[in-house]
C-alpha cells in the first residue's frame, strides 16, 4: 500500500472513531495483514539497483569473514572461509550447519554429496542454486584431528561466535522465507535445541521471517527410507505454497 493510500485509511478510521466515540474493531487477521504492508519504494529504486546494493553490502561482510580469526583453531585449520552463495535478493534462503571438506576446498556451501542432494531438491522445486541464497551457521570447517575423516558438528561457542555474520546476511538479503536444515542449524539460528521430530514440518519465525525447519540432506543420505524423503518434500511444498509458487500435480506427487 502506498503512503497516500495508508493516510487515507488512517483518516477514514479516525472519522469513524470521532462519530462513534471509540476505535473501530478489526480482526486479528486484518491487523496482521496491515502489519505486512510493504514500505513504499523510494523513487529511483529498481529491483536491479536493490540487488546491486545488497551484493555490495554482502561483499563487505564477506571481507570481514575472510579476515576473521576469532576462532583461532579454525582460522589455522581452514583452507578458506565459506561465506555463502546465490542471489543477494533471494526470496528463499537456506541455512546449513558448517562447511565440510569439499566446501572447505571449493569455498562454496553445499557442494559435496549433501549439497548435490540439496541442488536436486531445489531443482524439483523449480529453483536453480543461483535463484536462492545458501549459507551456513559456521563459515569455517570445524577442525578434525589429524588423519581422521568425516565432519564434527560445530560447538555452541563456535556457533555463537559466527552467528552475527549469518544474522547480517539475513538482514541484508531479507528473504521472504528461511529454511533451516537440521537441528544444528536451528540451534545456531534460534539458540534452541529440539528434536527434528518436534521441529520439522511446521512454521516457526526468525525475526518476523517465516522459518521452515526440515531434515539436513546429509540425514537423507544416511537414512534412505522413502518416508523420510517424502517428509522433506512435504516441507518444501509448504515453502513453495508460502512463496506463492505454482505447484504442478507432478510436483505434489513427487518423491525425492
Ligand atoms: N553440510 C552443511 O551443513 N553445510 C555445507 O555447506 C555442507 C554440508
């Protein structure tokens, strides 16, 4: 709603109050809708200029991340930091845990086996990786003892130290929907621990942004049961609905 239209609505409400002696009543739904009225776009601001501005702001955060040594042990062990990838003006943003070995080597989140599955999920949703934004709670790979394989989860202290960078990314991108992949991502973002059974498949919010919680793709690689894959897909259908994306009959019946 533009400012003149909003002024008109407020003036009309005040007139009703003056003639009735009390404020008009409004349902919770109406109030919630009014609160989501987008701010008027200043003249000269186009979608392209907005995207450029966001890209510049993200680049400045990326520089600080690259130079970060707050977790001295991770700054020593990392090949490079892994900032985030995708559209700076994305409607949809995915949040993972931390880079693994492949991500540490390539400097991009979700490029290993779990990442390939995430890319497949995105493509089933009719998104390319460059349409959305993908970032992790931690920007460094959690270090591993010399000679050992695999990944370890980030510690609460590491997540607390790195979280402000993610918050800046979210504040700049301003996605319409967030997706947290797995319980560690939820703990890093919201600071709350819970079981995925309780958390996934329903809407939460982070700072007013609708947040869907679903299983991490690495969980689906470990547990190949079709029922688990279907749960993730149902969560993604909810995300598509929330973003008002068209959903075909084929997509509704899809199994990952
Ligand atoms: N798992 C994550 O949580 N993030 C990555 O970037 C890769 C694997």
